[in-house]
């Protein structure tokens, strides 16, 4: 097990706060555009995603402070991220009228079940990680389209940057050979990526004050 410095462990909470803040910032926008039920789903999404990141960061901090290896905390990251981002993506498709949207809604509902079942069967969290990235992809593309439809290309581009970061950082975080140097690089990139997401979410949330509802 890696001997983590306390500074690395503490910094791991920063992207967690940024991600959770970003999702929470989206809640009023989702409510204004898609209704209160969608807003509640988005809020639950933020709670689940935040809990997953907080669990992993807490595990690292306990290890850095020479505490016990609470493997269940570390293992909670991807399962909870999967639930959180599947819910966020679902909140952005509240009433899928088109056939393709309905199929997507069903798939998003199945993602957490499939991911947890496969991870339990294989005794590894990589299935949950793969499906979490898939759920993030759906949410990020939808958010990028909403940003463009709202006349904010900067927000759209930032959501694209956030998605790119997930494709890079997800597999890196799942690697078993996590050196301290590699984790500093990962956490630095993750912090910047999640800051882009939070800022893009804030920009998108501002549009509900000045524009009528739009559908991309």
C-alpha cells in the first residue's frame, strides 16, 4: 500500500468539492428547464457523486495518517460515481418523448444495476468505472448541447473539457500501481477538470435568469 503524504490526501478533497458544487449549481437550471422532479434527481445525483469522492478521499487521508486500510471506503468511489452520474444524465432527459431518448433513459436506469452486479461478480470495480464514464459521457454531451443552445459556447467547450478529463483520469485512477508522483499529476489534472465543470455549471445556471426555456 502506498505511503501517502497528508498534503496529497487533503488535496484529494478539492476536486470532490468542485464536482459536488458543479452538480448542485445545475439543480436550479434543471428545475427551471425540466421541472422540480428532475431537479430532485439532480440533487440526489450530486449527493451520490459527492459521497463517492468523499469516501475515496477519506480513505486516503486515513492511510496518510497511519490509520487502518478501510478498503470499503476506497471501493465505494466508482459504484457511487456510477449512481450519481447516471442520475444526473437521467435528470437531463426527464420526459424522453423520442424513441432514442426513451431507450437512453432505460439504459441509464440499468447502468447502476449492471455495474454493481458485474463488479460484485468479478470482485473488481472496473465495470462500475466503465459504466460511470459512459454515464458521464451522456451527461456531458447533453450539457454541452444545452450550453450551445443557450448561446454560451464557452460553457459548452468546458463541458467537453470535463468529459475529456474523465476519459483520461478514470483509467489512470483504476491502475493498481499508484505512485505518489503519479497521483499528484492525476489530482492536479482532476482539480483543473472539475473546476472547469463547476464553472461551466455556474455559467449555465445563469442563463435561466435571462432566457426562456429552450430544447436543444
